[in-house]
């Protein structure tokens, strides 16, 4: 069941210690209708971004080092803008820090007016119960024109849904019951970020070993070193 | 070509390349990074100055070709320029390093705003520099400004921004929050330097100076010794002034931050803590003054339930009897104890009076802290940025103090709650959560600044709307 504006506002009034409490902060509006719809709340674009970096490898491998190798952090203060070139992607975050109740899931959708400029804001839009943090937004400009993004402007909408009640899971020690729903503890990897977060991966060998796959083929990172005539690849290790 | 002109031309060309690089460097930095307002203002000044210097260099060489008797004047001007550029050179790179990703921007904005609320400092701005030294430092700016004024006489295109201060942060502490609260002490140095050199002088600074010279001239008859004693006591005076100034603006969070920093620097050993040296008073003396001020402002009452090591340490240092204070001129040579006594008896009361005179009353801040602390701690306990809603948003000073109190007392509880039993004993995890807490506090301050800006705008809009209507 999608939460109505009234229910969203009711949950926001509850004490933060209450499991049903919803946090969205800061909420900046002159008029409630500026950001609330009957079934959603609009969120603003934050001031920090991760822009893709030119890699020193001919490809990107999602492994342990990806958090630092893929992006460069940029701060764009309110009042300035960021240009997203055509067919480029960046990571941004919402200005608002949110905390979902234990019985509510959320979904992030591009605001329709923004979508019509061919800016796509989310490709992994689902938010689990108890998530807290500024939401990382995968922003893609799929148009043929560079587009300006202004931090502080409304960019996406948050839709909240109550999850169906379940019985506590006796096999999962991390599970907690809050009366009519069962929740797991929030993801420790992405807990409470206030800036866009780079992805966190295990190495593929470790990941696949968990399902019994061994001998995963790896690749050798190309190490480059300067020479008098320019950059050269290092000799492969024996 | 007249004698000496070729040399002048050569010198001018070298200087031209030098300033050209500096100007381009500032432009490039501004293009690639975001800076706080004060740094932007400083870079703009440097860009205007370098453009002005290049223009003047061309004109000077022309003038020298036409009027060879002006050569000595032009040479003198070039020397002044070179000296001034050497001074600026040391400021530009550290300022360029201090962009908004490497410094705690919201904290610096807040400190700047509070600074402008101090009597006589209404248009002041602070440029942050990142330094390789592990210390916080206010770069004395009076000399830079004097040189800038001298340069303005023959490069009129650029005027040094009035009331611009320079404060260094250690680069390793750049993005952290709690230790950087020490920046308030350095802002105190900036205020002291600005206001103590006013003409006509500020009455309370005159009183402070009289207290210093009056008390010392009774002890030291020899003029040279007296001058040295006055210099040393002035150093101590500034340090105590800056501590009390920071406490008035920030409350106990500053004292806690100072304990952390001095402890990191290894200055809190029992032997060192009672030792005055020619530049700094003993830590025990400083903390005794902290506790006095915090008690007088009712902060101690407001945080009486805090049971942290830092608070105990603060109180323990404050309890050390003054008879144990000693003064060393260097590592081995003991200085006259009478100097310490004169400082404690005659100068410190004048410092307290001066700080009270300059800074806003703190009663409101303490009351606000008492009102919102519980709510802020409740948010942090569940891993949420303290909430900023339309009404009843916590103010930044309450936020900082509540978050610091929380950091000192409740962090292990939160770690255990989210990471499981025993996790609070893992250094990696503890450090990660400290960082999170700092980020949440900084985010809340940023949010409160956004709300504040919005409220001000709303007031202006509604005021102009009413005016239009009437």
C-alpha cells in the first residue's frame, strides 16, 4: 500500500526512537504542495557529485578497488551548476537525509519534468526499510545535449510503501520483530552517507567462492611507469 | 638604450613571467575547485593584482625609456613588489589547497558568520590555508596589509580586501570536524590582531595594556628586561584571550576539542601541563580559565551529567593549584615566577573583561542547548542527521555541543547497537563511526544554514510584498 501524504506527515511527526518514524531532513518549502503530492514527496539534488574518472585500465572491473578508482569527487555549492555532457553518467545524492521506518520500503523516481529533459535519475530505485542516509542517485543524461544540473532543485520523487506483515525469521539472528513486521538490520556498508557513495564490491574471486566457484580467472592490472620516451607498461610478473 | 634600462627590462620580464604564472594559477584553481567566499575574494585580489602589475611593468619600462632619471624610483618600486610577492607566494598555494572538499566548509562558514557578530569585526572574512605542520595557526596579516598598501600606491588596480584573515589548518585534519573546532582559537588571534591595532585604540585593549605594563613595571626595573617581560606576557595574554573568545562563541565543545588536540600533540603530560614557556601559558592555567568561563556562563551546569575522560581531565587540570605552575625560558632555564603571578593576578581579570565586552552573551546559547540537546542525541542514537524542520530547528552551537557530548559519551552504545556486541572495541569500526558522527553533525550544520538562508529570504520577500501592498 502506497503511503499517502497524510500518512507521510503523520510518520514524520513521530519520535525518532519510534520504529515507525520517517525522517526527511531538511524539508524546504514555502507551501506543502510545493513538494508533497497526494502519494509522494519530492526531493532535491545535493551539492556533492562523483564524476567518472579516466581509468588507467582499458575496462572497469567491479572489485575491491573500485570505490576509489572509478570516480572523482566534486562539490557544487547552491547557486552554481554542474554540466552533464550528452550520454554521460554521474553519481549525485539527495540534499535530504532520509530514514525509512522498519515497515516501509521506498522507491525513487525521476520527476516527470526532469525526465522530459532526458535526465534519468535512478537505475536502482528501490530503498529498503530502515535505510538511512542521503540517497545516491545514478544520474544519466541520455539526451544528445549537455544539461545543467542545479543543486537544491527538485529532481526526484520518493514513493513509500508499507510492507506486508511477516513472522520473525527464526533462522536469521539479525532479524528483529517490531510487532507486525520483520526487519533486518540496516546495511552496514551503506549506512548513513551524506554524500554520493561509490559502489562497494568484494573481489570476484571471494564473491564466487561463496557459491563454490573456484579458479575464477583474474586479470593483471597494467602497471605503467614513466620512461624517457613516455609511459610504458611494466613487464608481466613471472 | 640608456644605461640601466636593459637591466630594468630584464628584471621586469622576469617579474612579468612570475606574476603571470601566479595569476593563471589562481584562475586555474578557481576553475577546477570550489572555494569558500573569502578564498574567492583573495584569489580575485591576486588576479587583479597580477594583471595590474603586468600593466604597470609595461608602463614603467616605457617611462624609464623616456625619463631615464626615474630609473632609481622604478627600481625601488620593483623591489617593493618583489618583497610583497614573496609574502603572497606563501599564502597562495596553501589557500588553493583548501577547497571545499578538503576543509570543513559548513564549520568555516559558521565561524565566519559568528566572527562578523563580534564587535568591530562586522565585515571580516577568513581565508583557510592547509599547512603541512601539525598545528593550527593564524598567519599575522598586519605586515602583509602594510606592504599591500605600499604596493597600491603604484599598482592602483587592486585593493587588498579589508579585514581578511588567514588561518592555517593541518592538512590531515582538513575534512574532520571535532578537532577543527580549534579554528575558533585562531579566529581569536585574528580578532586580537585586528582590534589591538585600531586607531584610536579600543578602550578595553588600553585597559589590558595598562594592566600588563602596570603590574610588570612594579617587578622589573630594568627597561630591557621589562620589555622582554611585557612581550612574554602579551603572548600569554593572546593565548588566554583566544581560548576564552572561542569558548564564548562555541561553548564547552571548544575545550573538549582543545583537550583532544593537545593530547594528540603530547602536551598533556603532568610535567608539561604546568609549564609556562615564553610563547604559551601552561595548559593547566588555560584549562582553569576554561572552567572559570564555562562555569560563569552556566555551561558547566548544563553539561554536569557528562562523564567523559575529556571533561574529567579538564576539571583535573583546572584544580591544579597555581603554586605548581612554573615558568621556563627554554628547556632548562627557569624564568621568574613573579611574571606568572603578575599575569594571573593582574592581567587575566582584564582579559576576561575584554572578552565579555567583545562577544555576545552566552545565556541564550546555554538555554537553547538545554532545550534541544535531548532531541539531537536521540537522532544521533538512531543514526540520523539531527532534524531540521520549519519550526524549532536546533541552532549550530547547540548542534555542535550536543554532538560533541554524544561523541564523548554515547558513541560505543550506538556502535554496539548497529554493529553488534564488542564492535565498539574495534579501532577500525570506532574510527569509522566517529567519522560518520562528524559527517552527520556537519550535514546538520549545513542544513541549518540552508534553512536560515531560506527563512531570511522569506522574511525579505514577505516584507517587500507588504511594502508593495501598502
